[in-house]
C-alpha cells in the first residue's frame, strides 16, 4: 500500500500551489463523507455529512487565496515562467544574435580553408552543434514565412537581397537601367553543376531553410532577428529553381546536392549557419554533419570551373546600307526601229 501511495506523495512536490489546494479540497470531504456513512442513523450521521459539506464549501471558496512558494527552486527564481498551451515551461534567457552574421562568416571562412575532421574550426563547430542537438519543441506557433521579411533592402540602395546575392555570386553581370535589378549575367550553380545566364531561371536558396529555422527556435526571435537571418548572405546561394524545389526545407540527413562534389561545401555552410545562430539541430542532421566532415578534405568549398567560352557568331553583323537616290523613271515601251530606206 505504501509503495502505491509514495509515488503520488513525491509527485506532489512538483505540483503548483493550486494543484495542491484542489487535491486536498476534493480528498478531505470525500474522506469525511465515507466516515459519516459508517455511523449509525440519526444525528451523528447527519452532523458528519454536514461537516463534509462545510469543508467542501470552505475549501472551494478559499483554495485560491493562497500561493505555495515552497517548491521554488533557484533556477525557477532566476528565469521567467511562461505557460504555453497548458504547459508550464522555463523561458530561456535572451540571447544576443546581433553578431550572428559575422560569426557565420567567420565559421564559414575557417571551415572553407580547413574543413578536415580534426581541424580546430571543425572541432569547434561540432562541439557547438552537439550542445544544440535535440528535437523541435512540440508547442510552438504555426510557421509563418512572412515573419522573416525576405528580399529586404537592408542598406536602402534600392537593390534588394535577391539582387545583392545575384551580383555577389555572378561571374559577370549587367544591371537594368534603373540600377536596382540585375538584368543578365553568368552564374554557376554548384548544386546542380550547371551554368545559367538568365536571372529568372535562378532562385535564392536558404541553406538552413526558413522552415527549419522556425522549428529550431526562430519562432521565438524578434522581427529584427528573423529579418537579419533571412537576408544574411552567409545563408544564401543562387541555385536552379528545380534544385531549390527538391531541397525544400530538408536538412543534410535527407538532402544532398545533385552535384556530388558540392556535398562537403553544403555541409560546411549548413553547420556554420546553425552554429552561429544557435539553432537547434536534430540528432540525424548532426550525425550527417559529423560523418560528412570525416569524409571531407581540407578546403571544402571548391572553386567553380572556368566560364564556358561562347563562340563568336559566324555571320557578319548587319550594316546600314547607303541611301538610294531616286532614279528617273524610264520609258518601258520599246521604240519601233526606223523603216528601211526606200529604193530610188
């Protein structure tokens, strides 16, 4: 009997004050009522039943006036308690992410120069990701892509993030007459291993997808933090539209670029962004990163191949013909030959 009661008794130590009050408010009148039923008929039973009713009324009316703080721990006192969907959780202390874009660039540069599994940069990033490993929180708001403010013009020069990345990752490009949009250029999509010369055929890929970031903790960020993340150049690549659709919001455990030579570069960029922004990573994606680093050589970001040489056109360009002078109209009727001379 004690073995069955003890777990309930110990679990009460984790109850909040109103749960304890409700427990005793329900338990005590029931106990008095059961005791009253064992008495003989007459005034003793009626008095006991009345006592049980009085205890129940008093307990329900005063049960919410007190507050039990005996189970307050130092950790609970240091943090802020928030209730989400009926669950009581401890809010994590605020994190300053203003330096996250710079940190991502630093991790990316270090891993690109020496992406080997034993390099200090790889060891540091893997250590950070190991501390961030875990499944997404079950209670979170529904994913809202508009909350990331994509394609923003962060510096106010009329060139949004898409065109900034198109310019930065092009081998050569030309701007439109407005100066705000990239009109044409030459791009190498390392994911698919193809060349492109039309911006409309390319899409902006977030290496750590926005949906992945939302589930990994970005749902609790401020608007400015989400805007900075979605427009960070360290997390953006110019790739083919079809490749971007295939990647969607998958991580390295389920996605790999069509071009096998780009696998290591993708892992380096993914790990650098996750570590810099302190985004949670699933155990499967963490294992894919660790295994990938083991197989990746130093310098995991290969340079694109040479730009294909377009042959010059064989036909001569059209030239402007000189203006024609109007010629007088000739008489198209032929004259009859003169008759032969008459013999004399």
